[in-house]
């Protein structure tokens, strides 16, 4: 059983915050991979505004890095100046969004590389979402959480309205994150992975389980800029993991209901869908077949209950609701 803690316990919460802050600032190459600076991404990743319907559609363009001297640093500075409308500092800030959308880190971009940049800057972060702003199929759900593996991203909906979105790393080719319909179960602020090698504890923060039988969770962890890399769990940026931890509902235990290894579940937690095919390497956020790139938007199922149940827990509650496929 997972180690549990109470978010209200001040000393532990402070410990988690300091530890996760340390991890969020960690950026270094490991086996050829560069890890995201989660502290920087927190500057741009926010909840969606209330007036999503007023956000404009965003077009995108190609931008090739170039410098006549063959200097990568100067090429990047020129890029910052261009996207910053002449101001390098503004360009550096905007490059955080470019890096997130392209799943590239600016310090690894080289001369000749092509990046996709939005034609319109400084909008609500949700204007750049690959998920639809409105999901009519989810309107009957007070809260609905979705992970799309093909584009390595997540979305949270409230009564069918996009509340927030972000990026993920799902399971690698040897440890695929399972597709299906699940529910959030238990949560804990801190946990050491059972896959940790001897003497090297893999510490996870803001952990929320959704496959109790296999110990598969979403959680904060250092995230490479590419695609699937985990042992089956779903890695998140610290700011996102913390937000989901406080947003989603856990299961409710009682005297009757679904019999699990953790006790009797009277009510399941927030519904979670895992959809999409696993990408081969870095996900393709944009279609680049035309003269201008287009964002690969995610097509959601017409009804969340069309997604097959992922465990016996979902099948049990499907029978009670009369929604069994």
C-alpha cells in the first residue's frame, strides 16, 4: 500500500515544496536526453480563462535558425529578437512557449533547425491547446481528466469546458501506459517508486493513482523533452502535478461497493481517459505537410463511456450505472 500523508501537515508540505522545487530546476543531459526546466514552464502554464469562447484561432509559421557566422548562440539570440518584436528579453520569454509546442529546448536547437512559432503571442495559454476548448461529450461530468498519448498531453474538463492542459511523458516501449477508462483512486504527496534500483530512490511528488492493481500513477518527475520515457506511470511538470493533485477527486470508501485490495470503494474518483497511440519518439505536435504548419488537434470520443473500461473497478460501476459497453 502506498505511503500516505496529509497535505495540511505543514512540515511535510514544506519538505515536498522544497524538494520538488529542486527537481523543477534540474536541467541536464542524461543518455542524450535534455530535461525540461519545470520552474521556467510554470511561468506560462496556467488555468484557462473564463472567456475561452473569445480566444482567437492561432495560426503558425516556420522559422529556421540562421547565422552567417555559423554561431549557434548568435542564431538563437537573433531568433529571440525576431519573435520578441525586436526585444531579446521578450523573445526569451516567448521562446518558452515555442519550446513547449515543439518539444525542444532552446539551448539544444542548432543552426538550420526549423521551429514552429505562433503568429499571435501573449494569449491565454489555452489558446495554444491541442485539446478542444469545449467537449460536449464530457458535459455531464463535473470533472473529467484526459491523457492523449499520441501528442503526449493532458487536459482537465469541468462540465465540458477546458480548465487546464499540459504535457506528459507516458510509458516507454517496454512499459506502455495502458489505454482505457479509469478513475483516480488514492493520492499522496510523496512516494518512492517501486521500480527504483538499489541505492537510487526514484522520488515522486504529487502522486495520484489510477490503476490500483498495477501501481500506475500520475506524478511530478524530471521530464525529458521527447516522448514516452517512464516505467508505465505518467510524468508531469511540477506545477501541473500539484494543480491536479488538488483538483481531482479521490475514491470514496464505504461499507458496500467495489471490493479492492485497498478496501471497499463506494464511489469512484474523477474519471480519467487514456487515449491515442504511442508515438515513435518525440510526438508530432504539428502537421508539416502544407506551406504553413497546423496544430494537430485531438479528436475526443463522442461519449467518454465509449472508451473501454480499464479495470474491474470501472466495469463494476458501469454495471451499476447501466453504462456497461
